[in-house]
């Protein structure tokens, strides 16, 4: 489903312009209803953002320098 995942805020919003129902957006498969995880944010740039992750973590070498 394009535009997924939908946040709880998006599902509850008064503005719904998608061609599918809110219920289908919230629970696209039967097992999801019992195990739903509500994401804090929706997708950014659709699949592009999923395939081109940007890490803001320090390099692994920085962890080696940390005092233990």
C-alpha cells in the first residue's frame, strides 16, 4: 500500500484523501489487528527513504575511544 505505514494521527485525522478505507490502512492484514504497532512517523520519500538510510550515529571508531 502506498503511503504506508499510517500513523495513529493520520488514521484519526479529519482529512482522509486516500482511495482505501481507514480500516484497511490501519489493519491491512487480519493478523495486524491483534499485533498492531503504531509508527511514530510515516514514510519519507516512500521506498527511496527505506533503501537509502542516513545514519547520524558516530563512526564505530568513536566507540572504541570511549572510556569504559
